C-alpha cells in the first residue's frame, strides 16, 4: 500500500513538473513595475495594447511615398532594412517616408496573446490611420515579416498602394502546395528545424518547452546555428553586419515574440496565399517578391510554385543569393525603385 502511495505521489509530481515546464513565464510588459523602460513613441490600439514605432526618411508632411515596414523573426523596429540601407540623397530625391514598428511582443510593443493571422494586419492599418498616412500606403516585409504581407494582400487590399515581400517565410501546410513538393522541401531542413515546425503546427502549446529544452534538437534560428541555415553569401554578409541597436529585441521574453511567431506562421491559416486575388487589376499598383535561389531558410522551389499560381506578382529571383540578400549593397535601392517607379 505504501509503495502504491509513493508511486502515485511520484506520478503526480512528475505530471505537475511536466505541466509547469511547458508553461512560459509571464512577459515583462514595457513600462510595468520591473519591466523594461519605454523609450520609443507608441500608439494605443483598439484593444488597449501599445505599438512602438520608429520613423525614417523625410517627414510625412512632404513625403511622396508612405511605406510601412514589417520586420522579421527575432528582430525589431530598428531593423528596417528598406530604410537603413538607403542613401540620404536617394531618400530625399524620391520623397520616401518609412515607419517601422515592433510587432506584438517584440521590442516595446505589448504582447498579443490573442494574435491571429489577421490581427496584425489590423494593427498595421490602425498604425497608418493614427499616423495620418492617408487612404493608401505601401507595405514591405522581410522574412517572417514578408509572410505578414500575404495577410495585408488578403485583408486590406483596398488600403495598399503597392507591396514588396523579401524572401517571405513559407508555411509548409498551406493547402495549395502539392504534397510531394512541400514534403520534399520540408525534409531538406535540419532535423531540429523539422521538429520545431512540426511542434508549432501540431502541438503549439508545447512550443515554449520544445524551444527551451536541451534534450532534443530545436530551431536552428533560435539556438543560433548560422552554419546550418545560411548560405556562404549569407555568412559573409553576417560577418559585416552592424548589430548596434539590435542586441535585445525581446526584452519582454521569447514566448510572446519568437514562439508566438512560430505558432502563427506555421499554424493553420484562415486563407491560402495561393488563392489571393490581384489587388491591382487595373495596374494602379504592383506587388513584388524577391527571393535568393540559394536561400536555405525559405525554399526557392516553393516560392516559384507560389508565384506560378499568382502571375500578377512581379518575381525577382537572385542567382547566388541567400536569405540575407536585403543587406547587400544596392539592394534596397533596387527594391524601392521597382515598387515605386517601376525600376526607373
């Protein structure tokens, strides 16, 4: 009887420990007691959350083009590559205003535990309205931020003057992909990344534990193994990048930033990007997708399939380039001119 009691207590203790291990710590909200300080301008959103932003380029009052930039995984408002890689002369000449923002849970923006594929688009629209960017604006997104642009095209096409996607992250479970194509590319990933995405998609409540434990391989991006996920060109770019201001993009914790990104980005979507309608049927704007053919994070084969289903997208494939091509000299100028002036 005593053995059974001890065994039962041991089992209860083990279950309690396992449950506790899967629960992320509460985020450290910016401006709260014991939380990170608030240093950025912020807007208050419809649900009471705050969204931090950063302005670049010319002032809104004189701008010819208003652009909202969406940062990638593990990044922040400071990493607005479309603005930071441009010369001041070109910015002035074109009359470009860019606003970047911390996506929910990153930097100084409040987390959004109820975040969906659509909710971030509503944040973007509200940011544009509160900053007075007018009835139409441009959107540009990099990597995981590029994935967000699909949602902009789906939910607010009437607000867009144009859009650009830099190597947008793929969701292998989008229903439009042929099973053999998505499966083949999925298994080209390192085993840890396969498991990390599998967990995020099928058992999202385990995402925090999986990406913080040390027993099994997890995401190569999160554990920072660049040799597994970057091309030779990427590694060279990485060696020359200036990380000033990017040291701590997740002061509120990793769950509501990185892990929430994974659960949303690789979860079940409310729509299939391959079924999006042309937002500019009269050529009053354009959508551009840029992709390196040696990108080891985003399979070029899947990107080619997507643009094959969406012939209205202007596709730019860069031979020899990996995932970090936006940081190459001259890329931001080429991307900006293609979107704003048709490359002139």
